[in-house]
């Protein structure tokens, strides 16, 4: 019998410059009272960071940003990542154009994942700006990896505490021609070497000090020191556990919406349920540090 899932969200306290409204018990809050196309003050920025640490993914509505303004906002949180395997928006190497044309079959991001964990220093966060949305569908789901960790048994947490896992970009780079045939956001052409890196299975968040479960479906391929076959049953258990609805929230986009997620303690999943319609988002990704 599983324990009931504690509610993470609380009535927001200590915000003087922005409005913060939680959208779910597990994670996610809408933030209002800020125009992200402007050079926001340090006080506002500090509250945005506080909201991100408390709610893990924060949403803004009605924004109107040029690519340069979106990059300028992202740079307030760190240096920007140039995606290692996807083609960027022409003229803007720091912007990933997440697009599905009306006649495309597949989208990108339709697995529960954290961005680019195959990098030795995976991104701290991603800022996704909706430019064109379908009339229905195309929502993005998010999951809280602190809760996923905290809701494991003590025995499982103890076992995982000494494990590291191998993360690889093979899911993207070893089938790039096949993926590019059905998706509008293109992987760089040509044969790429698969790259691997190792991260702890339980990660400590560098700002909150809380522990979270740090494995994901497309990029975590095995536990370090074990074969893929030996690792699979436990990995499958953990990946199914992370998807429990009680650990998630779901965001309905409008043109001008922004989702800013903390990539260190969340997963996200882009639903592909809007066939025949175009969806275009611009993603700015902020570099992070080596997980410990
Ligand atoms: C992604 O960054 O994985 C895509 C998210 C989305 O398109 O909603």
C-alpha cells in the first residue's frame, strides 16, 4: 500500500513584486505582473527565482518577446546552451525552434525527460515560449522529481544512494535520419558519435539542497558498473514511478505563454495530439553544473 502523496504546493508567501498562483498539488505555478521582454529589476528576478525553486515550473501568460529579448531574459540566469544535436533557429544559435508543421507526423519531446542529461553539465533550466499553438492539444506535462524520490521506500532510497547511471545521446544521434523524416525540428545531419556521461541516480539540488531522482527515459541507459539487462528492471520501475499522476501537472498553452522549468528536478513530456495543426515554440536553455 503506497503512502498518500504529500502536497508540495502551498499558499505563496513572501512575494511583493509578482503574483504567484499554484496550479496543482505537485508542482507548477502561474506568475503574473511581469513583462519578460523588459530588463526586469533584480528584485523581480529574485522573486522569479524563488518561485522556480518553490514550484519547479512557472508559467507566464501574454508575453510578447523577440528572440533577442528571450535570450536576454535567459542570460539573467546563466550562460545559454547551444543545443548539441538539434539544428538551431537560423541566426540564433542559442534558440531551439521546437516546431511541428501541420503535415508532420511526430513532434520532439514526447517522452518523459529532462533536457540533455547526456551532457556532463546538463542545463539548469529551459524557457519555452509559445509563438503558435494548435486550436486544441499540444499541452506539456511536468513531473516533480523531489516527490518521486521522497515517495520511494527507505530501502529503495538507500539502495539508489550509492548508484550512478550512464546517460547517452544515442536515442537522438543514432537514428537521426529516421527521426528527421517525420519531425520538423531537425537533428544535425551526418553520423554523430554517441556520447555518454555519468551522473548520480539521486541528485542534490544545488540551490534548495533537496534530493531528487535523476534518471529519465530517453537518455539513462544503464547503471554504472552494470549491464543494460541488469539495470532495466529497476530503471523501468523508477521511470514508471516518476509518471504517477500525483507527481505531475499539465499546462495548456496559448500564444504568448512561457513555461520556465527547473531541469534539475523535473521531467516534462510534450503531447503530440494535434495532428494537422502547426505548433511553434522557441526554447532558450540555460547551462547548469555537474550533478552531485
Ligand atoms: C521540449 O523541450 O522537450 C519540448 C516541450 C514542448 O514542446 O512542449
